[in-house]
C-alpha cells in the first residue's frame, strides 16, 4: 500500500503518542512503563478515528479493569478454581463485545490490559494499587496525547471506516467461546509457571486471538512471530547504538522514536494489524520495561524471541483443538453468512 501524506501523519501520530508517553513516564519515574508506551500504539494504531465515543471506551475499559484487578486477587487468590471461572467470564464478556462490533475497542483494550495486569498480579512484589493507578493514568494520558497528536498532525482526508460484516448467532458463539477458553487457558498457564519476564509471550497469546477464528489466529500468529523477531532485532541494534549511554534520556528517546517510526510505517502500509503492529508492540514492551541502566535490552530481546515463539505455537495448538470441539455442536459451528 502506498505511503500517502495522510498515512505518514498516522505514523507521526503513533510515534509522537508513544514517545510522549514514555518520556513522561521516565521523567516522573513511574512504574509499569509498558502501559505508557503500548496504550498510545493501540489507540492511534488500531482505531481509524478519534472521538468522544472512542475515548470513553478506552478510559472506561481501563477503569473497569483496574477495579477488577484491585478486588479479584484479594478475594479469590486462595481459591484458584473460582478465580479461573471468574476470569473466564470476564474474557467471555469482552470477546462478546468484540464479536458484536460497536464496543470492539472496549473489549480489545480490556483483554490486553486484563492479561497484562493478571500477569503482574500473580507476583507478590508488584503493588496492585500502584499498577491500577498506572493503568488508569496511562489510559487518560494516552487519550490526551492522541488528541494532541491529531491536532499537530491532522488528517487531510476523511478516514475509511469499514462496515461490520453480518454474523450468524452460531459464528458469534464460536468466536466468543474460542477467545474466552484459550485466553483463560493462557491465564492458568502463566499463573502456574514462574514466567515473570514473559510479558511479551503473555500478551501475544491474547493478541493472536483477536481475529477470533482458527485461520485468522494462524495468520496473526505468523505475523506476530515475524514482527516480534524484527522488533527484537531492532531493539538489539538500538542497544548497540546506545552502548553505555542508554541512561541518556535524549539518546534513548531518539532511538525509541526511530524504532517506532520504522514499524509504524510498516503498519500503515499493511493497512491492518500485522507484522508492523506486532513490531510496534514489541518495541513498546522492550523500551517500556527495560529502559533503565539496571536493565539491558540484549537478554530481554533474546529471551522474548524464544518465549514468544513457543507461546504462540502452543496457543495455536490450543486454538485448533477448541475450534474442532466447537464445530462438533450445531449451535457453536463456525458458519459465515453468504
């Protein structure tokens, strides 16, 4: 797809929003920097327009997820079966919103933030109150940065908004159950196994479910593997460029901005979330989590290459099995309207 002036402005908006979020988080010394780098990418990279309805969905999803993560672990951590059932219901509701369409952003952003916060909350050294406040602050800040980005880099042409396809009730049930079951399985695995450094893998297991079909998940998984490998490779090049100067905020921001622009350009030329968007989120997680002198990107990038690939392969196997089981029943069979 040709890089038109309007698509270039989309790249600039994504780079501006995520870089501004990271800069503010670093200057204020806030924890959970991944929220401040990834959320602007979701808001400016996945949504073709920005209006009050979109903003309220994004902030409302953050508020609800923060409330859930403040209440549920304290009530149900001692009773894992009940906790698993509640998490399944939370994912089920969010995938239902995604399958129906109008509140797709509310459901999608909720799935991402819920998976990230559940991953962090399973380790005692993370402060749940601090995490919830960081989540809400990052969401509000992302919306504010998005409005500023649209003001600085305004669109010259009206955005193309695709009509939602018609779906049968069977297809909606299939998509909702497929997403909720596999996302809950991911939650159980990451709660059971000590994988504190595997945030990319955790998020990838949820993001590949967004097409809500087996064929779509396979394509999304392949693109996410490629994007993550390329994002990690670019992160390693950035580490080589920064060398021992990654405590220098100016050089760090310049390096991050260049990485984001590379994948933002790739993303807008694809026309839909694919390899470019996977690279974007990978770079956001790498720089959001490991941007201090105490951490270096080399081990993080190499670890993410392996852990994310294994996580996606296991997720796709699970998607295939759940897809086959759901197709055994007429009420949940994958049938597309003509």
